[in-house]
């Protein structure tokens, strides 16, 4: 986690994930140059003339002022409305080829850790096993093709790694162009 930035429970290190970076850019919400700017998506029907600082994301002022969200509600089934609001309106999203979505575990949104390849994912066997199962359910019936795909993560496809905020279990989903 970067010192001095707001803490995001569901995205604990947005600098490492690339969602927030250093910048002299002025925030479109507070009109201040804080030294940091969000680089991930913001979904709204309004015209926004720039990006947002982490503080306007954390306090919800950017989402409120521009009637938008930093993440879709897809995947947040079974969590409280408060958690949905925290993830979508008070937490920076992340970059993905497909529509990014949040994973859920222990009836809470999981914390997004970042985009990983096979080597990083293999360090979390429970996430790799869960991803294997999800891909089989999605129609990957040939085990050798599935394993080949998984070992190639990081080369044209990637995994989005999460950690349960309650029990610490790691989870992942595959993302590809």
C-alpha cells in the first residue's frame, strides 16, 4: 500500500495494480492536483472532463457528483447493499480486457490484488483450483487444453487475483482479449 493514500478495503494496493498512478493532473471532481490520479474506468452517462484523485474516490464525492460507478455490480451477488456501494462507488476499479468484475467469498466482496500470470497464480493453489473448476463449468472439457491455457496465463490471457477479506482464501478469474 502506498503511504499517504486513502485505504481501500477492496483494492488494498491500487498503485501496484496500476489503477492509481502518480500524476500532476488535476482531479475532475475537486479540481486539485494531489499528485495521484485514477487510471481505471469510471462509468457514467455524464460528461467528465478528466480523471479523479484517490480521495474523491474514497469519500464517494466523484461517484456522487458525476452519478457514476468505478465498477459494475456484476459478480457482487449475495453481498449487502453497503458492500455493493463501497465497491462500486468508493473503490477504484481495475484494468481488464473484458468487463472487470468483483469476486465474492464468505458473503463479502473479495479484495482485488492484481493481474497475474500462471507463476504468480500457482503460488495460490486454492485460486488455481477454483479457476480450473470455473473454466470446466464454462465448457473446457479437455484437461490438456485447460492446463495448456492455464500455463500460458500472462501471455495473451491473464488471471485477476483476489483475496477473501474474511478468511484469506485466494480466488481468481481468467481475462483475455
